[in-house]
C-alpha cells in the first residue's frame, strides 16, 4: 500500500521534479499549486483517506503557506514538511512551533527531500501505530521488546546487527521489506548501496533460524526487491 503525499508548490518546474521523484519512490502524489487548491483537496479528503505526508511551500500566489499550517495540524495527523526560500532562523522556529515537522530551504536536492520524508514518516509511525514487536510461528519466537529469540524453546544468540535486522522484519512480518528500507533502518542513510551487508546478515540469520538455510521457509528473498519474514511454510 503506497503512501499518499500532498504537494503544495506553485513553481511548476519544481513541482514536476518533486512529483516525479516521489512517484519513483512509490508515493502517490496529489500536486497542487495554490492555497485555494490545497484547501479544496483537503476539503474532499474523508476520514478514511487522509494524507500520509504534506509538503507545503510557503510562498504561494494566493497567500502564505503558513496560514494553512494550523488547520492542517488540527485536521491531519500527517507530518508536514515546509518548503521555503527563507534563510533566517526566526521563521523556522516559528513554523516548527506552529506545527511543521521539518523544514527544507530552497535550493534542496531531491535526495535530501526524500530522506527528510522518510524520517518524518518514521517519527509518525512511532507515534500513531503501535509497533509490531512479536513473532511466534512454528517454533520460532521473537520478542523484540524483551530482546529474546527462541527456536523450539532454546534461546538463540544473535549479534546486535542480526537482531536489529530480524526486529525490522518482525515489524512488517508477512510483507516484503525493501533492501533500501532495511539498510536505512538497520545501518543508516549512508548505507543504501551496501546490499552485500544484507546478503551476509540474512545468511547468518538463516543459519541460526532455518532448518535448512539453503531452502529458507521463514526468511524469504524477493529477488531484486527485498526480504520478508513469513509464517513458516511447512
Ligand atoms: Ca513558491
């Protein structure tokens, strides 16, 4: 299920660039160019289809994006990232106080924007949905909070990195977690190209947790995409 982003930006070229970059990352984007359009879109959005994130330019043709911050904050739980051409600190602090979650100053790179979006969404995830911290299937028991892994009743010792990787998969059990998501969440933003780490650590986890590591039944590979922790297929 892809996340829905509202992009409010009147600069046509920038809007197109950001829109395209977000779509490549798998976001669904609703892009508008003015306060009035943003209000119209927000007015149509029902309880069930809220935005997951809002990118809000401040300098809009029909007013200041800041005027939308308060109502956005009141109606949407989505993180709001403000886009501004302003450089001084005072408005930045005021905007953060007014409900913005983060702040991008033009010119910024698409990579920086996407990274800030991921951080904002992670924070939101922590606040609004209880994390999945347990996996119990077919003899394997993982309790992330207690930091405990058992296989058929026997404690399994994992290294800290192995445990972090497993915990990340537990959080989205049954779903494929992409290479990029795993690398960012376990190792950090600067490691997104280190897919060999994943092969290495997934191999180690399989050795410890699978009956036959060469034919895994819990820790599955989605070629070219990522990995998933599933209910063991017997
Ligand atoms: Ca503008």
